[in-house]
C-alpha cells in the first residue's frame, strides 16, 4: 500500500513539472538546467548556444540569441524610437521592428482575417449538401474543407498530385545533397584512406565495398556460432591498411 502511494505521488510530481514547463514554452534555459532537448510546448529543438551579451552557454530555440537574464534586461532597457506609420503617415513612439501605429496594426489584422475567410469562399453549414469536385455526386457536408463525396475520390485526385510534388521536392534536395557530399572529405571504413564522393557511401571503391561486406558477413556468422573466416579477413584488412599507409600497395578499384 505504501509503495503504491509513493508511486502515485511520484507520477503526480512528474505531471506537475510537465505542466509547469509547458506553461512557459518560449523561455530559453541556462546550460545545466533540467529540461528536454525538444520544447514540448512548441515542438522546437533546443540548441546549446552562447549568449551574445555575456557569453554564457544556454539552451534555446533557433531565434534565441540571449540568455534569460540578458534577454530580460534588453527588453526592459531597449530604447523607444519616433517612427512614421507606413499606412497613415503619422508619427508614433515604437521600437525598431514596428512599422504601423496601434490603430493601423488593428486595422491590418482585421483585413488579414477578412482576406483569409474570403479566400475560402462562402462557408457551408454542416449537414447541407454539395457536389463532389471529381465525380459530381452529391454528399452531406461534414467539414468546411470537404470537397469529395468519399475517400476513394479524394485519393484518386490527391495522391497523384502529392507524388508529383514529392518527386520534384526530393529531386531538388537530392542534387543539393550530392553537391554538399562532393565537398566533404571522408575516410574509407576498410582501407582508412581519404576520398570524396557525391554518393552516400563510406567506402572508396568496389574492392573495399566487397571486402567490407565479406568482413561483416563473417562477423555475423561468428556471433551466431557458424563456420567463418572472420579473423583471416580481419588480418587481411589490417595488412592492406598498412600497405596503403606506407604507399607500398596500389589502390584496388
């Protein structure tokens, strides 16, 4: 009974700590504090970085540049500027990143909301009927974003578009990755010689690839208690490394 009670108290303490942490998700943390690597409130990754004012290391999101103390001090002591509103032209007191006076900020926010809702067209009441954009069949509206009568129609139209988009996206990324890899000098895991390659590989030649695979295959057989030549292949690899290091061997392709 006592053990169960202690377990329940510990669970409640963890829940309370989590709730307190999520309540302030945007605050950076000093190095050494206990916190998760990922911000549970925003999903952002917390990275170790130096404060640009005092130089102390702290963990924060990518937009954080100052530790908590320096950030709070800069926020209190930041100078107010006399600026001109870019909409109405009147002068107002604001900060470096403010371009509109308070009235124009509110008006711009309302205009943004209006454009957002106008972009979606007329809102349809739930339970009304509409026509499928693919087959023309009538369906009952269950969501404001529903456009198809069934899952089959939705997949027929959306999946080809999605595949084409992903194909173009990954094609561009693939070219960037190849250019980036081609600039990086790597070490071959078999002969330990430096090489450059635009492909995602850790061996420098076909010979090293085949020998490395043999070595891994025989190592697996040894761990399973099967017949193998792991020690012989390991000795062969070490001799090849020594010969390549001394320049006595010609590199095999």
